[in-house]
C-alpha cells in the first residue's frame, strides 16, 4: 500500500558512488514541484522508507543536504570527483529530527488528538522517533512531535478522517481544514453533476 513502482535502473550507479565515495551527476524529477533539474550530489547513504528507496546526499546545486527518491532519478553518472563527506552526527540532526522523509531542522511542533477508537491503533504506532504520547481522562490519545515540512504529515493526518483533530500549530490545523474543505467541495460538485 502506498509503495511506488520502484525503479532500479540507476541503483548500480548509486551503489557504486556510495562505495567509491564519488560524486554523482543526476537528472532528477521532483514530483512535488513537477520539475526536472540537473544536479551534482555527494551521496551519503541509501534509505528504505515506506517501501521506497531514498538517497541522502549533499546537493551542490542547492548547497544543502537533501533526500532524493531513487525513482525520481532518471539518469545517474558516477564522476571522478570525490564526494564531500558529511559527519554522521550532522546527517542524523538534519534527517532524523523532522517528520517523515521531509528533512531539515524541525521548526514546529505538532499536537494531534485521536478519539478513543483511533487511539487504540495510533498509540501503538511510531510516527516520530522523539514523539510524546499520552491518554487524557476521556480515552483520547494526544500525540506530539516536531516537524519541518508538512506534506507527508497532512496526508497521514487525513487518513484518520474525523478520528483525529489537529490541536497545534494553527498553520497545520488550517492546512488540514483546507484539504478537508477542498475534498468536500469536490464531492458536492460531483453530486450536482449527477443530479
């Protein structure tokens, strides 16, 4: 479920660059922005997350650490230039602090309240390595964790429907509310078309 069709056509080049510690020249398609770019990257490690492969790397175009979905890499060429080495501590701070695959230093704290029915499931799940979860007197489950970007988080929240409420921050609450309203409008418009 939710796994994308995996592309292994560049797996050999990525693996070779990681082993030899050389840079990669890649053509990368970013789904979120619907944009293809040419980049030179210093690969650091390969991650398998939610049934998809990601390459954590230093991007010389953006001059920052980034995660690249392997199925977004349409071309990869191993160069003769040695990769920049990033300390494991710095990689951990950048990639592990925030929510999901979206990396970067966490800048916000999510607080979610799950109703008692959903709480029975969510209380056994790990949403974030440093999450804090507690039950209130009514059996609701309060879940808190830090995050940086919210696209993946919004998708995860929406799958619980009316069984979850975003308590904080207000920006995340508004994003989820707007998604729900847009979905409702789509169904209302479709119902009018069928009448």
